[in-house]
C-alpha cells in the first residue's frame, strides 16, 4: 500500500521555487507508435513558464489518488536480469538521463508496446531528494537521512503541436516507501480505468502483489 503522506512529501517540492529536478527527456509518437523526435535537456535551462508547465505534468503522477489511480507494483526476481526493463530503469537513474542511446532504447520499447488513442509524448524526469531526518514527533531534525534518486515518467496525449496534455499513465521509480526508495517496487499511475496502467506494468515487467 502507498502511504499518501509519502507522496505529498515529494509533491510539496514540485514547484519552480523548490524543485530539485535535474533533467527532463522525452519523445513524441503518433497513435501507431511511430517515433517523431526526442529531446533531452537540463531542467534548469528551461524557461520559468516551461518549468512550471512540466512540473505540473510530473506532479500529476505522485499527487494522484493513492491506491486507486496510483498503485504499487513489484518487480519479481526473474524480471531483474540482464536486458530487463528493471535493469534499464536502474541505468537511466544512475546516469541521470544523460545517456541518449539508453533513452532512445527505452522509448523504442515503450512505443512498440503502448497503445494510444492519438498522438502522445513520453516524458521522463530525474530528481534527487535529500530526505531530511525526522524525530519521533515527526518534526524535522535538519540533517539528511538519505538521498532519494528517482525517475518520474508521464505518458501524455498531445493537445497541440508537441504540446503534452494531462498524463494518461506513468510511473515513479523506485517506489517511495516509508520515506525511502525501494528499487524492488514501482508506483504506477493510470488516469482512467482503461487498462493503461496495467499495460505500462506489463511493459516494465512489474506486477501487483495480488496479481
């Protein structure tokens, strides 16, 4: 189960003034999954309006209704081997999205399997959250306990020329559990009960505990 307070701890920082997102990368595709270009840039090099717009898209994933629109999925041990999507996500996180060849491979796999009703974008954000320590009374003690390095992916229908709308589905990896990252899990978002979340889970090789 996802704890709502864990997600709120992340989303409170997703504002232009407080964000620590380092990079944004993404690609565009038509409804048939045909690739239509990509980009990869330092997040702080975006204009303030573009930062705010993209933060809204990233925030939509963890801020969604926990355990309903945002659910916890597990990576079975046999889904963590060489060539797995889990291994690719770990590598994407480790390089901070800076490896263009790795990103293009990720897009290729998603576009090959994802079914969309129209043109869409796949956006990936990289962030490092310096988690502050908290006492038993949940008051912040100041010093850091852990750096939570993570990815947010948002799959968004295009509402204009290369203009992403509200995410249809997406994920947060690693999962944020008990104020700590857990690479054995991923939090997967779907906006509607249309199977997009389960489709994304299948692409990633993750499964719900009850599946």
